[in-house]
C-alpha cells in the first residue's frame, strides 16, 4: 500500500516535469532558423546602419586594424527589401587583423515580431573580408526569452550588394542545454 501511495503522490510531479521538458525541447535536438540581415553600409550617408566609432586607420576596409564600428541593421524574413521586418542585428566590431582581412564581432539578434518577438540570440566571432557568397561561421553564445540557454553556430553568406547596401543570409543552428 505504501508503494502505491508513493507512486500516486509523485506521479503528478513527474508528469508536470515531463510536460515542461517537452515544451522546451526540439525533437531533433536543434532548431534551424533563416533570416536576412539588411545593412546600409559605411559611407551611405545619414541612413547608414553601420558607422565608425573609432577610425584608427584610413583603410577602405571596415576591418582596418584598430577600427571600431557599431551597427543596427534590420533583420528581415526574406532577401527582398520589402519583406517583413522580424528584428534587428545590433552590435559592434573591431578590426583585429594586422592584415586587415577580418574583424571580431560581438552582437545580438533582437527579435521584434513573429514567434520569437521579445527574444534574442547573442553571438560572437570573426567577420572576414571575403568575396560575395563566402560562407563563414560565428558562435551562438546564449540567448534570452525563447532562446534562453541557446548554444550553436550561425552561418553567414553575403548574397546581395549594391553601392549602399549589403544583404546577408543568416542560418542559425541552435541547441538548448
């Protein structure tokens, strides 16, 4: 009798804990999200979403060694400039390569619409100066809201460029602890 009362006493707690774990887990162990970073590049006038905070060198490359830049770019659902805005890519970068071929970035993807509204992903890593279409990787180091305890990586590829804009495809592969 004691064992059956023990079972019925703890059964509701076990079911509750299982329901909570199921609501936060992904059946595949990770989540893949794709969105697009829309940037108004340096020198594109007052509408630029990337600006120098410190311009130590006069290099034409944003990653000039010692340069510091900040940005607040739009995140959109698609590559088109009229696709829905789902958030912002806000962060900073530092020209960290003496060869001026890369910079270190630290940024947040802040979601302001849709299913992930109010949540964010924290990322860091190198941003290489490379031809259009080059894929590079940065680390997902955390998150807030629906991305709390997130880890993973972000693959970025610049897919469209004009004299004043740069559009990057961002593929986030997220796992949770």
